[in-house]
């Protein structure tokens, strides 16, 4: 069909291929950065996973604390991969931050959807699966994880929250979960954040039930610390909420699966800017401020970032 008009205030956001190029050059320029394709999307695009090893790591096989960032699982939430890339830059530049910590990140978890959103339909959310018996395409990758699959999701392929035929039916969620499982077997996965937009809210499990998840108090207090930090840069307000009670019921999400299957103590969905004024079409001049406030202030790499 006819491509819908592209909001021209988003021209500064990077195309998928540019992000790939950036990731490859980052891996080539820093010994601490390892880049691996953990699988292919429905349309055959690579799903890239970045690993930042601690500064001064001798390459020894030691079990460390680790954090996992997932971005771009929803196509239209362009601020998510952008924030992930800025965070990467920051983590690689600052030696002190990743001291004794393994950082893992998938900056574009849904590369087909991202491309489709950029070129055809700005508001596309799902992946680009061709659904058998339906003319509607796509599975909501944040309803396709193997935790309480189907409770708060749709079985209609035309729905924006279509869960797919079964848990992990999609190559994207299959690749992500397999790699997260591998990481949690070699490291202690302490924190998982799935980056989304919009709403300025940090969500914690469960999404499929209003029952209290393990370590809720810890997720709340760490979450509030994030919100306080995020406020210091531009006075942007983030709230901290339980998914099911503060947002809406959702099942088969990344954060519920990380919490239940991998027992990651701090498991979150972070809804970035804004609160609906621009929504998904966040103006480009808010990309850097959003990234900056989410990682907090005062790093030695701030000056380098400002020049980019
Ligand atoms: N929001 C999330 C979604 O997948 C969410 C909200 C996440 C609710 C996790 C419950 C659990 O619908 C966006 N913007 O995608
Ligand atoms: Zn989302």
C-alpha cells in the first residue's frame, strides 16, 4: 500500500542498518565490546547482542553480576533503540561504571518491525510474521514469552497485542530468551530492563496477575531510586508502578518471564518519554535528553556525549 507520511521531526533517528554499523564500529574500536548475532528475525535480519566486559577483565571465566537491556521489541517506539545506543556509548566510555559487572544489550530486538515502521507504517508495533489463515501480519513480541502465555493477550492475528500461535513461536523471542538463559547460567543476572515508550513509568511484575511478585519491595525501592535520579537532569517525572494494577493486564511479557523463569530479582519495563504530548513520535531534540536523564548525571563521559 501507500506509505503513510513520516513525521519529519523524527529524521534524526537511526535506520536499522546505521545502528548495525554503529555496533560493529563500537566492537572494533573497543576490546571490551563483543558483538554477536543471536539469531535471525522472521525476514532474516540479524538480532545483535552486545556484551560489555568489565574494564580490566583478564578474560578469566569468572561468575559476575550481570545486567540485561532489551530495546526495540516494539517497532514504533523509536526512542527505545536510540536510548539503548546512547547508553552503550556511555558505558563503553566510562571505565568505572562497568567495574566488575557484565552488561548485555539487544538494542533492536524487532529489526523487521523497526524497518517497517520507518519506511511504511510509522505506528507498526508487532513483528512482521505472516499469520496463516489471516491477512493481518505480525505477532506482539511482548505477549509471546513463555510465562502465563495468553492470559492478557489476544488470539486474534489482527490485534495489536496478538500473542502468536504458542509461546516463543517467533524467532525474535526465541533468540532473546535462549541468550538470556545462557547468560543467566554463566553470570548472576541481577537486573533486566526492557525499554519501551511512552508514559514515563517504570513497571515491575507481574503483568498477568495482581498477585505480588517476589522481591516487590526491592523492585519498588530500586525503582524509586531510578525515578529520583531521572528527575535531576531536566526535572522529568517518572512514576514506579506495578504493571497489572498501574497499567493494564498483560501476559507473555519479557519482564514477567525474566522474573519467573530466570528469577531475575530486578525485572522492569521502562516506558520512556513522553506522557502523550507527542507519544511515539517524540521529537528528535528529545532523544539525547531522554537518554541522559535515564542514565543519570555526573559521568566523565558527559562531555563526549554532548558533542555527538
Ligand atoms: N507498553 C507495554 C506493553 O507491552 C506493559 C506495557 C509491559 C504492560 C509489561 C505490562 C507488562 O503493552 C508498551 N508501550 O508497549
Ligand atoms: Zn512497547
